[in-house]
C-alpha cells in the first residue's frame, strides 16, 4: 500500500526541514523555485513512466523526494538551473541503470551535474549551522525513515567511519576536541548521512557491502575535505563511489530493495523484483 | 578534467595569524576606525581577492600601540618570496569599508494631495612583544626551524619560517625577541602539522621613520593555494572578549560565504524613527549585538554583497579599476569589463562559539544585498483634501510601527523610543474652516 511507503515519511520530513530552513534558518529560498523544481521532477517522471508504460502514481513519491532533496541542498540564481538539475536527476534513474538498479543517487547526480556543467549553481554546507536542536531533529526523523527502510547500517557506518577519521586527525594535529565536535555537529553532514547516502535503491544489497561502501565514502569525504579542501566533499565522494555498488552487489549477495514492499517485508527477506515497479521507485 | 577543475575551484586558501607581543593583542584583533564613528572596540579588517586558487590577501592594520612593539606571525600555505609581499595603501581598505558599510537612506513623503506623486530620496552618508630588533637568525636545525626567506618590504622586516614542532618554533621566536602569549604554543602545533609556513613581520624602525607615515600600512601577500581559510583561533589565545572581524571578499564569481558556520544576512530595509539619524552608530551597534545574540553567537553576517559595477544607493563612490587592483583584484584590467563581486562579512567571535578557523567558499550567487535602514520624513505641509486627512491620521500608526521595529532590532526600551518620536500635529483644514477663511479673511 502506498500509505505504508517509507517515502511518504521522507516527503513529510524533507518538507518539514524545508519549512524550518525557510522560517528559522534565513534561507533565501523562493517558493517559485521550489514549485518549479517539484513540477519539473514530476513532469519528467511522468514522461519517463509513459515511455516505459509504467504506472505514474506509484513513482510520484520518488519524484517528490528527489525534488524536495534538491530544494534543500541546491541553490542557483536562475530557476532554469534548478529545473535542469531536477530533469537530470530523474532521467539518471531511467538512463543510468545496471541490473535494474540506479547507478547514482538521483539527487546527488543532479547536484553534481549542475555544479559541473553550469556556472550558476552552488551548495551551502554551512546552511544548517551546528545546533543541538537540529541534530536531534535530523536523528529522530532519519531514525523513523531508516527504521522503516531497514538501512540504518549505512548511516551508522558512514558516520562512525567519518567521526573516527576526523577524531584521528584531530588527535594527530593536536586540536582541542571542540573542533572535532563542531565538525561532527554540522547539520548538512547529518542530512547527507541520514537522507542522501541511505537511498535504498542505490546502496548495495548486502549489509556487509553497505558497510564497506559507506566506509569508503566516509574515507573519500575525509580526504577531499582535509587534503583537497573541498567543502562539498560528501557529494563528490558519493558521486565518485556510487558505481562501486555494482561491484559490491556482485561480490556480496543480498536482497534487493523495493519501496512499496518495505513496510511488509523485512530487509533480510529476498524479494522478487517487479521490474516495472522497480523502474519507478527511486528517491 | 572538468571535474578536477570544478573541485579545485571550490578549494580554499588558508591563512592564519598570531600577534606575539607582551600585550594580549593579536592579528584579527585590530581596532577599526571608520568615518566619524569607531564602531567596534576590537576589530580586524581583511580583504581577500581570489580567482581560482590565486589569492591576494590584505591585512589592514590600525595598530595603536608603540610601533616598535608591533609584530605578527601569520601562518601561510606556501613560502612567500619578496615579490609576493608588498605594502598597500590604507586608503584602499577604508574605501572598501566606506563603500560597503551598512547605510541609512532617507525618503520624504510627498504631499498626499498632490496630483502627481513624486518621490525624492537622497542618501545620507553612512554614519556609517615586545619584539626587539631581531638579530639575524640562521636556520636552527636543533630547533627544527628553517628560515625560508628573509627580506624588508616598506617599513616591515619579514621572515618566512617553516617548523617541525611547536616547541622549536616557540624557542626560535623567543630567542629572536618575540614573546608568545601563554597557550599559543599548543595552538601552533596543528598549523605546523598541516605544513603551513609562518609569515613573521615586525617594524623596521629606520624604514618607518624615513617613510614619514603616521601609522603602519596594510601588508598585502599573494600566493596560490587551494586553501581558502582565515585563522581566528590564534587571535583568541588571550582574548577576554568577543572580537570583530570584517572580511571583504572580492571575487569574479559571486557572493562568498562561510562553509563551516552559518552565513546570515543582517536585518535590512527596516524603517526606523527619524532620530536614528543622529545616533546611527549606536543604532547599528545595538542592532548587531541583538542579532548576534539572537542567532546564537556563532554565525557570520553578510553586511553587503553587490557587483562592484554598481550600487543603489551608493554610500561612497565605487572603487575605480585601479583601486580594485590595489585591493588585490588582479584580474581587473583597464581593457576588460570590471568583474568584481564584493562580499562584506562581519564575524564576531569568541573562543567558545568559534572553535574552528573560518573556511570560505565563493558561490555563483549574484544576488545583491545591503544592510540598509530607512528614514521616512513625513509630509509637513498643509493638506487640503481628504487624502491628506487620512495621511495625517496614519502618521501616528507609522511612527508606532517604526518605534516597534527599532525596539525589535536593537533591544532598546520601547517607552524611551516613543518619547523621542515626533508629535503628530494635524495640518488638515476642514472644508468649512477653509470656507470661513475665504469669506472672512
């Protein structure tokens, strides 16, 4: 049933974050841009669904999750840039696939694409600040969604690996520990760890593979941030290592995730995939 | 390659600073004086012009102590040679300050009875270690300190050091007449381990006396590095109170922002009572203190962000291409169109709320913003129509709104504000009175 779909919780929480960001975080987001992004994602999803003769309604939540995620993370001067990001994000689900699985996280793909190919987009890693209240909000909301999806391991593996690496660096450099805490309390890092990296349609199927994969992303994030001085390191790390999923799925066998069955099926059950549905279910 | 280029563009330049004198005085702790008001007790001004990885950093210096006591230690990402260091004109930073400072604007209400409504607006200008002369120091292998280069530029003697450990660097500095504030040694270590170099400058008294300048001029350094960072930790070693830092970032792209703290716009476009004109400095100080507390004391504020090609309204003449080049915008040439986006960031930092150095990024955000506060002069002439009557009636409500806005922005007592509001006097003459006047004179 659609009402049991974990994506509805994602939509609810992403909308909540967007509202909090606009009201309490001084984001200069224009409603028309958010509206255009949502409309674009839905239209592209609808067009693509028609092309493969698949039902649109079941895939609508995925388009909404992608558009809300992009609204949260991506900024641009012109609405066309955001629409381009939305279009590429949705198309990546249909065009870049291996064994009926998306190679890239759609939102991540859209962000990286417009950062690379346009001179108009940017990401603001400091937009959430480092307040404890937001940390709790993100952890609670992320926990609810991930509890339904059964992909907590990915977030934990990423955050634990990244925290460990940063702690080791902090210790070696001799910084006081509030530097480490400040880095780990970043709202943007938590949103990434809880809502982007965990997309069940792009993570490896087996738990051990997910842990290896998340650890590798944490390592690359750490490297890019501290040695290449890239503030948007998590997005580049996820983009670079997303294709590793294909390899890991071949090495480690595991069950494949299907959104609309996530409520009824435990993650350990092997689910027979319905290709038509799976083509659409993406976040 | 495209990916790599994008990655590099988003990289940063690191720079950090430390003052080593007997006083608890640090770079990023300079006093800034502006126009007719010295707004902040402890403030530093830094201009960073950056295009790709190429950076020109100007450290403004309004040092008030004995010139012979002046000394700074600024960690830099690369070894600087003599041709990468120069002395800048103090006026350039003053120009940047005046051009980007929060401003008051005035509007005059028109005659509500006039058929053609004309607005007149005019702009009111914004009130808007003792380091002894170091003996020539050779690299000291035992201390792990290497003198990478050594030269004199303008009134400054400059040494570029690299170090292997903080104890050795501390010893070297002490041996050469610098006194390190207590607690600085532990903070030097992280920078040494990140392989940063140390830019050490003190005043060459002979050169200073022959130069004829009354104050120390800004030091400008040029280098290429992916690090885009400004140090504040060392400046807080002995700081007892919050310090103000104003950073002017000149970019060919768009707005700059801080990536490891929130970047927030200061409240703007607020209509305030007329008497604020006489106390604009106090007003802005209170406003900033209020918003600083409200935002949790750990954010960077944008006070100005605008393409240098224009301004509306201008609080000062825009910088000329020549002045922009002096400010470090090396990509500006007389032949090419002026392409400089200026961001003015104001950070008030304390040790407990800002544990990490500031990291910046340039964005493609071309949105214009300015801290702007509006004075609205009511129409004081006689009104002879019903619209005039409505206007007169509305004045008390407008004044009250302005008072509440001012109280909200500054935290001032609403009652005290109300006492300073102008008294509303009706200039409306009813029709029957006009008739009587016409008949009987």
